[in-house]
């Protein structure tokens, strides 16, 4: 099943700047060969369910290995059975209405 997810991983107990942890997570998602789109407060991910959620688990493992004692994550995701839809399709649909 295809899924589009919005992921925001926040390591706690590592100081104010978290960009190095975000970058590490981005590398995990790229290595998993998922379609990703970084934005100011997270990353959109598109792919097969198991691959997406496996990569999210790997993000947590990597961030903990980097020394983050605690992580809080916000995850929104959606699936469709009526038709195939990509992240680009969703954006295009909104822009068409502007």
C-alpha cells in the first residue's frame, strides 16, 4: 500500500540546534530510496507502507545512536484506495485552485 507521510523528528536533551539530527534522518530516508521533500518543520515522505515506516524506525535508531536520549516525533500520514496520488499531485491540485 502506498502512503504519504509528514514526519517531524525532534531529539530532546541535545541542545537547541537539531539540524545535524535532521540531516542524519534525511540521509536515512534518501538511502531507503524514498521520495522525500524537506520543509521548514519536517519532511514529506512518499512510498510503500513498510518501506516508509521501516525508514522512520531507522531514523529513530540513528538519532539515538548520535546521543539523543529522548525523541519526540510527530507523524501524519494518509493512504488512498480509490486512486493513486503523489505528493506532487496534491500540490498541483491546490495550486490549480489558486
